[in-house]
């Protein structure tokens, strides 16, 4: 049974009540943290993709911030993802664990944060991907495993030292057999008037063999602690309309509905890299706003249960051609794999 389960998880899938945080052994295991300080308007993100090539694993690493447009990324030649629990490591450059994150991409690009008072994903049969987590060999799976927490630590970002203590924390994991999909859209926000509130969504062109469709998932942690997840194609579908500057989503279930609207100016977005795992190289892959605006309305039936707005939201539109075109528009070198905002 153990060998059968290992073979099943190696496709990227998880059984109900399984642990999606442990590495599956697919082409890419992605780890992402976001730290938000609503009072100062500061946001820091850290990312790590553990990628598999024929000659071993390597990592896509990144550290970025708003305001100021700081951005530092790297491809690290050696990396490992923990097969037993959440964990990602790339030499001395990156080490991510459930309660601590350390990044060292040079003397002017460092982060060391402990996470206290975590608000983990509630124990349910399914994670963020819902019933899709049980489908083998999808090109992408998604799980927002940390919907809140308190940061204790600092970041060195260019010529500035930021104290992140007291900041709100969000973290997620994504993985897939082929790296990133051809196109995707994503968003996340804290910094609402109610500190306990947290919103995240993710959508992509999902395929496995002949199966090919668009799926968008929404997760909302309400101020009272309830967690809603919409996006199962039959019982809680989500419609998404996305451009490089506007995100509009509507999700509904028999009891709940969620409306999300987001906006960010294209020039304010970071161009972030994504890996081509088998080729051991990064390429421009996503346009991500770190300090965008997001409004959210949650209704139960016709009654509004909660509505909020954040001005420190993350909004992303992904796609290799899209990101390459924007990097070129900003005058990036042909070999560049990223680009900071052009309104720094």
C-alpha cells in the first residue's frame, strides 16, 4: 500500500485527507510566502520553485518588495523539497519551513522571519484544489496552507532594512508535472479593516491527457474564522475575466457567493521568472502587482456577510509570451528573466 500511495502521489495527486504539503516528486514544487504590513503599506514576497531535471534538482528563487520595486531572483544549481512535510531548501540561499523562512540572495537581498500565531488551512477532506487534488497528472495543483500568522523578523532590500515584525503572513504551495500552465491568474490579499480576513484565488488552463479546461478557485477566510472555498466546476463554479490590469471574479455555491474585483497599473507590476524544469533555466513568466487594490463581497443568499477592500493586494497574470513582451517593453536584456516595476 505504501508503494502504491507513493506512485499515486508521484503523479501530483493526493487522497482525501492527504497531506499536500509534502513533496510529490513532480517536475516543479512551488513555495510562496507573502508578508503584509497594512500600516506602512509594505509588502515582501519570497518564492522558491524546486525543479527536477534529468541530472538532479535545482531552484528558482526570488525576493521582491513594495513600495520601491525591489526585485532579486536567481537560479540555484542544487535544491531539495522535503518528502515528509512542508520544506524547501537551496543551499544557503533559501530555507523555508512551516514556522521560519530564510533567504540569502546576496548582502543586499536577505530575509529572516519566524512565523508565530499561525492560522493554517482547516482540516478538511480536500485542500485548495478541492476534489481536483485527487485527479492524477494535472499540470497544476494549488493549496493555500497558511491563511494568517504574525511575522517576527527583518528583511534587507537593496539599501533599506525593513522590520517586518507584526506583519500579516500568507503562504501557499503549488506543484505540477509540467511546471507552470500556459496561462494563469492569481491574487491574494490581507490588510483589510478586519485583520483576520484573508482572500486568495488561483486559476489556470488545467489539463491531463485529453482533459483540458479552465478552473478558477477562490478561498476566503472570513473575519469570524470561517473558511469558504469555491471552484468545484459543478457545485461551486467560478467565472473569471482577467487582463493585465483588471481581475473580476464571481463564484457561487448553493448557499454562498463571492465577488472579487482587483486593479493594478501595468507599469507597477514586477515581471517574475518561472522555471523550465527540464532545461535548468528560468524565463519571464508572470506579471505580479504587489500593492494593488482588491475589493471583496461575500453573500449568503441575498445577505451580505462581509465586504472589504485592501490596497496592498497581490494580483498576477501569468503566461510566457505575455511576460516576455512586457520585459522587452521595459528594455530588459534578451537573456533577462525578470524586470522590476518601471514606476519605482
